C-alpha cells in the first residue's frame, strides 16, 4: 500500500482510501490527523499528494496538533505545495476548533475540579508560543464570573503584579480566584519563581478575604495543579 500511495495521486486511489470519500463513507472519526489535514490542503505538488505533504508536516511536529496550531503563515509556507491560500485555510480551521472549545467551556460555568479550570485556561493560552498569566474569578457558588489576562511575556517567563490581580478580583466582587499560566516548553514542573508568586498571591488573598483556590501550569494538553499536589 505504501508504494501504491507514493506513486498515484489521491484522485487515482481506491475510493474508500481517499480522505474526502473516506469521511463521507465512514465518518469523520475514521480519518487520521494527516488525512484531515490533507482535506484542508486539497492538492499536493508534482508526485507528492496532499496526504504526503500533510504527513511531512506532522512528522516534523512529532504528530503534535498543538505544535501545528502554533505555526505562523510563514512557517507553513516553507513546505513545498503550500502557498498563502492553503496556509490561511489551515490556520482558519485550527482557529475554528479553538473557538469551538471555548464555546464548550463557556457552557460549563461552574468550577468543580482542576480539570474544569484547565479547560478554561487551555482555551485561552494552550497554543501560545509565549507565556501568559491569567486568573479565573469565581463567586461564592464557584461559578465563573469571568477570566482575565494579567500579563504576557516571552518564551521563558512573564511578570505578575499581585496588585493588579486583586484590583481585578475586588472590582468584580470575586469570592475566590484560580491562577494559571502556560509553559510553552511543555515542561509542567513549577519553577522556584512559580512557587514564590503563588505563595505571595495566596497570602495577599488571605488578607483581602479572596481565596486562592489553585494555580495551574498549562503545557500542551496537560496541566499541573498546585492544589491537586497539595502545594496550596
């Protein structure tokens, strides 16, 4: 089958081997990530099919869709067979997926576990190539009042001002807050700076009667919870 795929364009494959026909006949869940990406590409180049191009891209990214979502137009256009129109199509499709996830998160507005908080934070900064620090504001019933961006920085860190955190919390009459920031490297272990700022904000929250329930570190599709680990 590998030789068959390498020497024939997609249009000449058996009908149920073509990504579009496979989706129509067997449903979206039957397609691999590469096949879904090939549908967005539509065509390849010379003797390389759209699926060949899709596989090459995903191979470079270790089959990590989070890494794919971080690519800029210029990054995608470095691949043979991908011009601006195809690159825009890929980015638009990934953005729609991200917004769909955000809509799902908004439908569930009560925090009952660290996983609920993670879903909110991931929709905000899970794909970012630089660090951001966010807070989730909660009322007495643990329902989300809103989520707010506190700061953004570079690849290795961002500065957090506790005064800004609690000004926002008090302005919105929050009873409690959850802290969150991302590690673009994917390393979930909290740094010494992460632990110090968590302690500082938690102590300030005690003085102001605004409980700090947790601090999450987001890395790709995983997270570290200070509360789950008994560190807060």
